[in-house]
C-alpha cells in the first residue's frame, strides 16, 4: 500500500527557536522543544482531540483517495530493509537498525498512511544509556568489545517505530470436547519385604463429551508492530507501552529523532492482529466449554466493526557488528526496559569450562587423598 518515486532531498521540516533561530529538539519527558544552542524551551501545544479510529474496510478499498494519506521522505537500508527518515541537511548517516551506511541519493517518497498518534519519549539518552550499560554488564560471557561498545553513548539512537492498533467485535461458533475427571479404585501388585502383596490406588480418568457453542468478544487497541527490520520477538518483549499517555501526532515530537516507516501494511498487520485475537478467543471458548479439560476442534470467527490507528512508539536503539553479524539492542523509550540480541565470547566460555574442569579435578584429588 505505497507508491515510491525518487527524490533528491528530504522533506522533514526544521522547527526554529523563538530566541536564537536555532533548530529545536524535543526534550524527552516533557512537552517542550529545547534549543541546544541557547537552552530556550518552547512549549508544544498538545491537542485535546480524540484519536479517531478509521474504518478498516473502507480505508483498504479507498486508500488512494483517503485524506489520511501523506508523502513521506524515507531512505531504505540495503542491509536490513528499514525505511527511516533523514535529518534535514544531512547527506549521509548510519541505519539505526543495523548500522549500515545510508546516503541521501537513495531516498524516496512514500505514499503512506499518516500516523494518528504517538507516544513521546519519556527518558532521555543519558538515562537510556545507563539502562543499556547496566544490561550489558549483566551479560555473562559477553565479548570485551561489546563492553567497550557500551561506553559509547553516541551509538544510541532515538527512533520512533511504527505500529498498528486494531479494534474489532468478533463472533465465533466453535466445536470441541469437554473433559471431566473422575476417579476409580484399582488394585495392583507390588513387592514388600520379599513378598508379593496387593494394594489399591485411586486412578484419575477423563470422560470426554462433544460440545458446540458461540462466544462474542470485543477487542480494543490490539497492538501490532509494523516494522520488519527489527527482531519481532525482542520488540514485543518491550511491552507494555503506556498507551494512555499518547498524544495526537505532531512533527515537533519527532525533531531530533528518527522515525521508521511501516513495512507491514494495513491488511498484513490485521492478519497478525487476528492471531493475537485468536489467542483470546480460544481462551473464551475454553471457559465456555467448561469442565476440567477442553479440546477445540474448530473455530469459525467473523470480525465486525473493524477500525484501526497508525501510531508511533519510542525506542532507543543501537546496532553492534560482531564477527560479520549484526546484533540489535532496544530500550523502551518510556519504561527503560532493555531487550536485545547478544554475542558470546568463545574464549570466555572455553576459559570457564577449563576453570570448572580444574576445580572438579582438584576436588577429586582432594577426596582421594582423604581416603
């Protein structure tokens, strides 16, 4: 759901300081823009508008004509496929997701859905770097190069990553089985003091009966990450997000940070959303079946009143190259939760194994002398 054409420069706007005309940057944890030159703070006027949920079916069918579509200047990384914005007047940079070099000549304009809301950064680079450093110091068998890398605060980049949220009412018909436990007394033979004796024990069995029924569920803000350039498992472990603190989308919150364009489109994202909904639906069906155990044979779900929002959530991210493999570290820009991939030092592991072997041999020698 995007049209790309080559462009020669970025379109992100500069936001100018009222005091010295320098470029303002958003100050995490506030609703202010701060000038790095003179320190003056300019307040961001936060809109009180209610986030509008967009009709999913209508939007999919009328994408080209929608008013909630924008042209965004992005640069696609050849290394990991991330599509991120460029800072104004910058002609080259590094990809925040994998560290590969980016150049402005590779930029393109993408016809994409506008973000409706974003969650502003609540922790600044200093706090994120401290959380990052503490996390790395706890990693056993981490290479010394990684420890040194953790001392370079400039390697940490603030990035807004794209998400979809979906609302839906679901109606599900199901078939399955209910299992009810019951016990019987059974005899068995065993040997005691050299003699065979008969004993009894209670044995649990399950009686199964066929079931069918219907359950309804209402889903609100099912969260789906719309990035393909970051490891999904780790990104989802950054949850929970304080979505109650979201504000209507305003470019001022992006000043001084990068943002990634979505690579998972609206329809593909809903398929991911349905997988998350199905987990809840299955739990509802199990409760409806009742009994001690449940088996689900079929689910037939209809999704009604589907709406969605496109939102941006904040992470601090760093990419580390070790032995030709890229490792990504991510920090929740609100809570400080750290997740990431990590390399292991083969030398440290070998030394640990050798040390353990020496300790074991020493204990065995000591015991043999005692005997």
